């Protein structure tokens, strides 16, 4: 190939990579007006149930029509894939290609612990960012009792006046189609959650603050829009004074008061508030958005309406209204099922594997994968390549330890030689799989290479379209730059291992390649992965915690560099001592391995490795295990970066999700280690404190900004998680975005209460003793570019403050927030700028023009610490202002300032309140008829009660009706 041809090819490949990278980020593609490729995956632990499949299809079909109307004829669901677990019987389902449970946009899985059956979206990005997945439980989808909790499944056809809401651009829906849209609430719930997942909007209600005081000194329900009608009711168990009573200190209703909407409404919005009402068919927009409501949408999206955020998304940049007057077709469904896992190792043995002990490190890592990590009953083959390829082993099914050892014996041993031809290796890997399977759909390739290969262009398109998932491991600084894109486009994982001998990166990468089936009970879990350059006669010693959720198939694996192994001492929690004689020692591979029989003892295991060689050498220890119980999920960690490619000076975010099943684990110490190809690693403590990069506090997702990079090229992410035995709060109520529980409705003049909300842990004062645990996991690799080689100016401002809270005490406003840093969430800011306004929009759009607060006596603390500041606000021109809006931004030593914080409300309650909400259409006399049926008697009772309460300076509902259940 000439230089000119090479440049042209490189330019073509760069253009292809940029195009593919731009399209990446979600498996669902918007083709025209239809979403194509939405994946719904059923967890392997869910029992087989044909009714569940029918319910999923019905829900999404209804959601498609509802979404089409809600987006003003813009988008709908076109092609849906449902991934059936291998635990269900075969039924001529299609075979998946790149689809897996781990990649699904929607998962169907039973809840764990006591989170109940509320649908929710795992959403931990900022406003406008896509979520991770939507979770439905089988109970929610098939159990009528539970669906009634969130609104009746069966909707009757409403009055003729309401049917006009479904007039779509001159096309009136037939009765049968209207029934299909309205009969089940599930489709509406799905659209509510889809808005969280796809467009990054937030809920417009607030369970913690269900009511608020308006700027006109009225009590209203936290909602959008404000024209939904209903009444306030008080539950017997919570209210001690009968009616909903105003608390003199807060101006809000005392605990136990709830808003009960009328079933029949004229209000069309909002889907992010109460989508279960039949009249609700729209998102709140600029014309009806309630900016006063203290909800997450206002806080996270700077008081923008949900429709404003949605219409600004990439989906609608080039999407036009559907001009065809007909309705979109119903979605089509493909049922897919993956049976046995099929994997082929495609390993580089070219000259690029010479030096830095690469070939032996490859054997150590691949052997550990075959003996300890890959799941039972998987089919595994092995191929090596340089200029040419060689089949080392056809597919063998792992049914016992002997098969594992046989596969390990086929790993390459010869000295590396020849050039690097990745395409040859991949094609031979496909051949091995086809020999067994007939096709390669859904199979997996683990590609390890250390060499450059300009010829990879020739097979790039074929590999991407093969239907096989490509996981890539780049070893050393010269590995082909294109391999990551193969993984990205086929749903594979990417890893990078440097040539540092005290690093376990290569083993970590192989250990992280588990099946994406969702069957975590069969997965190998890496508990420890540590290494150290150890001087002669010195010890490398650490403690490993085995917790009660793991212990099956527990392995301790030691590696070294010299001819003889180090002196190994391993002490279990009961004092039993293991030494070299208990380990299976391989002096050729320089690996010693010990499998603990049965279930490993719970508690602290302490190991010590003594370097008996006269020279320093790198010693490493890797500990893996599996779930101890087939019904109790193990604690797991999933780590990743906010993006796979980044260009300086854009910052990135490191994420680590710590969970047991679907339940978040709180109170852990989480450390991220980011390693470049050369140079020192970056070490960050990740936090779950609801500040900086961490959007939601106590959701088990730990994060931190990273902005300082030493070089261009590949970086490796490793996350270590530990928690000592401690007393902690139990798992919180689902902290993520979820559908609203509706306590009841008013229908035909009667209050009809729904069944109680499913039981969840809600008392934050309850505490439990939790055992300690430790985990180490690879978060894959990412690539940096445009990193300056010389010292550079400060370009990173403090991070945006996202947890500003305000409250009033007499005439003072008390602010609290988490301190940001000098550079994003690290270091210490130089000062704060605090401003107030009677309008949140002024703070959002014209912060510099709002009233400045004197902060001369406020010195910022170090990032992560809690700030508290008290001040007396300046009077506003408008009289009787009861809400003051406050925002803050941090300024660093280089005079760079953060984005304006979330806008907090400080409510000044003014007594007495002459009236409350004016938009509720129920009178006291009407409620009296509902509750007691005796108009005259109840009017007298109510009048007497009001007079008595006024004398006590207590305010009850006057224009708003209440009743005692």
C-alpha cells in the first residue's frame, strides 16, 4: 500500500469511526418517526409465563399510540425485541445477535428486598441525559391488584367531551382503537418511564414535599399543570385532628393529608405528574409549566418544562411531524432466545507480543479465565494468529474441571513471531464457531492484540455485521487503534493493559468478561486484585473480606516473575493456615492457585507473600468467588466512564454502581484507579453524596469528575470497593425516577381509594448491622486525545452546585449545600456568589442582574464538605412576597466560575392565610354530602369547626374540601 493509499484509507476509517461513534450511545435508533430496536429483556430468575409476554406486547403497543399523541405526531415505537431467558423452554424463538440482558433498555425482573413493584428508571445523569434502563416487575405487568395501585387497568370510554382529546390532526380515533389506547394504564406508565430513559426529564411530583406555598400565600399540590382538580383527604392513622390542618410553623398541611384527583378531568397534562388520568395526554410545556412546584424537574432542569427538554433532544433535531393523516402502524415484536454461551479466544502471538513478559502474562490471564471465570456449560474455543491463524482448540463445552484444564493446555507456548493480521484471527474464530453452531449469531470473540494492523480496514464492516459480540483487550501502547470500535459496534467490552509488571490489568480484563445474560448467580466475582513490586525478603500483605453473599468456587491465585514462587501464607477467619504446599504451583507459568473447598468461611482472610528471590520482583494476588446461595444475589460492582473517547479539556465522570441484585449498597468506600499507558495512576475517591457529579444521593451509584490527564492514548479504569462491618440504614425506597402512586380517585361523586402502596422500607431511622465486603472490578478502557504536553492554564472551573437548599427562620434565610472545588469537585473554591430574586427565571437567565447577597464573611470549605450560610434578604419591590428564590455559583482562584446552581426556594410563611388553593372545585357542602350525606348537619359542624380552629390560629380548608377516611 502506498503512502497516498494509506492516507486515504486512514481518512476513510476515521470518517467511519466518527460516524459510528456519533450514532453510538443507545441501541435504539430513530428511523424516520419510528423507534427501531428497543430491547426488552426478561431476567433468568423470572418463571416462564406466557401471560407476561402478552402483557409486554400489550403495554408497548398502547404506549406507541399514546407516545405518538403525546409528542404531537412525531415518534412511535416501530420494532421491539423481547429477549427470552435461556431458563425458559425453547419455542422456535429467533437467535439474538448483539442483544443481551445487560444491554437492554427495559428489564423485567423481580424486585429484591422491599422495593415493591413500582416501575422506575435508573437515571443518574444530568437533565437531558439518557438513563440506563427501565425496570418493571412481573407482578406489575400481570397482577391486576398491583396495577390498581397505580391506576385502574381497565378504563371505560369517557364522556363524549373527553373523546375530543384524542382528535389527532383531523383524524378521529375509532372506538376500538380508542379503547386500545385507554384500556390499560400500563402504556401510559411506559411512556412516563420512557421520557425518563430517553430524554432525561424528571418527575413533576415530590413524595417528600407533596404540598407547597405559592407566591400568593396559597397551599397547592406539587404538580404540573396546576389545573388538575380534586380534594384533600386525611387518613385516620396519620391525622389526629380530623381535617387536613395547616402547620403554623411550615404553612403546609400536617402529615397524613393527601390529594385525591377526580377521575374525570379536562386537564391534558402532565404525563410526568399523573399519567394515569384518562384526560392526560401531554407533557407540560412553557404555557402551563408550574415553576413554583418544588419538584425534581424544576431542580434538575433549571425550571424548564418537560416538553422543552424533550423537544431539544437529538431525537427531534431532524424529526418532522408525520404528514400522513393515518395513525402509525402498531409495533412489531421479535422474540429472541439465547441458549448456551459460545466463546472463542482469538489471541495475538505475533512479534508484537515479545518483551515485557507479554506472552506469559497472556497465558496467566487466559488460564485464570478458563479455570475460574467462564461459566459452566459454556462452549469455548481457542485461535491464535500472527501473519496466519491457527486453531488451537475447537469448541469444547465446560462440563467439569477436566475440560477447563484441557482448554488451558491449548494456550500458546511458543515464542512470538511474525506480523499481525487481526482479520485472519477473527475469520478463523468465526470458522470455529460455525463448525459447532452453523452460524455465529450471539457468539462472543475475546480478541487480544498488542500489534498495529493497517489491514483491519478490510474486514471491519464484515465483523461489525457478523452478529458476533467482539470483546477487545489491547496490550501495550502499540495495539491497533481500531479494535475498540469493533467492540463498541458489536456490544462488546474494551480493556487496556499496560506493560507494568506489578499491574494486574490483563487478569482484571479477562475476569470482567462474564455473560450478559443477567444470571449473576453463575458469574465469577473478583474480590481482590492487587500487585506490588516487592523487595527481596520483604512481604506483600493484605486482608480480603469474604462476605455472606459469596463463597462458592473461591480461588486465590498468586503470580510472580522469577523461577521460584514466593513464600505464601494465607490465614482464614478461623485461624486455619494455608501455605505453598496447599497451592497448585506451576513454575512455568509462574502461577500458584488454591481453590477453597465448599463454601469459603465468612470474614477476613489475610495473605502474605514473601519475596525469597535476591532481586525485587512484582507479586500479585487475585481472588475470585461466586454467589454462595442460588436465591440470594451477591454484592456486585459495575464501573464505567461517562464516555469511551474524550478530547481535552472536556472533563469526564467515573461511575461505579454497587448493588445486591437491584438494591443499592450504601456506605461503601469506593476508589477509582485510572492508569495511563505510562506514568503514574490517578486515584479518586468516588462519592454517593448527591453533589458534584453525583446526581442522586444514596442510590448506590458512586461518582467523581476526572479532568487531569498526563498523556494521549488509552487509559484503564479499575475500581476497588470496601466496606467494614458497620451499622447502616437499610436499602432506601427506590431513589430513582418512578411512576407516581395514586392513593385514590373521585368518581361519580364518591371517593374510591386504591389498595395501599406495596410495602417498602420507608423509615430512615431503622438501622441494621451489615457485614463487610470487598470487590475489585475493571471498568474497561477509554481513549484521550488533545492532551497538552506542556503546563497549561487553569481551564476547569468549580463544578455546579446541585444540592442547594433554603429555608427561613424568622426574617433570615438559611442556605446549605455541598462545597464544590477549585477544579470541578476537587480542591477548594476561592469564593461564592449568591443572588436572590422573586423570579426563578431571572436567576436562570440573568443571574448577574439579580440581587447580590453580601458573602464577604463566607470562606469556601474544601470540596465535599457541607456549607451553611445565613443572611437577611433584601426587600423586594413587590409587597407580600412569600417565596424568595436563591442561587449560588462558586469562583476559583483564576476567576473561573461554575454554572449557576440549582435554584432553591425560601418560603416565608405569613399568618393568617385567608384562603388556600383557588382551583379545586369542591365545596365544603359537597364533601359533607360525600362523607356523611347530611348537608345541613355537616355544614353546621364544619362552620363550628372552622370558627374554633380560627380562634386557635389554625387554618383549615375553606375553598378546598377535606374529609376524614
